[in-house]
C-alpha cells in the first residue's frame, strides 16, 4: 500500500508543479507564450488534469478558469493522499515508511 501511495503522491506533486509552472509562464511570457517551448511542454503535461477539471466543473465555469479548478482538485487529492499515507505509516508503526 505504501508504494502505491508514494507513486500517487509523486504524480500529483508533478501535476501541481506543472500547473504552477504553466501559470507562471502564462503571466511572464504574455502574448508570446504559445510559441514558448516550455509553455507547450507544460500544456502537454497538464492535459489530463485539465480534462479532469472540465469533467468535475459545472458548465457555468468559464474555460479560462479550468486551470484553477485543476489546481485545487489536485491540491485536495494531494492532501488526501498525504493524510492517507501518514495514517498508514502510523498504523504499521513506521515499518517501510522510510
């Protein structure tokens, strides 16, 4: 169970960092962001999370806000997996948690 939680936590962490990176480039690069290689890389990395955000958000949410929805959904999932991992490690007396 611990290795599964570690992998899930890592995937969520990478997704959160990619969303933050894309958001920073959105602000810093301005109108030239579509030609930026790293912005395009972040778009590819974040595509699954943006699809998830579209699925869980109501139709009234504008598409420009799906990045925020994805960020908060990933943050909540990351927090949940972290708390589950802590609970699991405490229940097995920290065996295999190092």
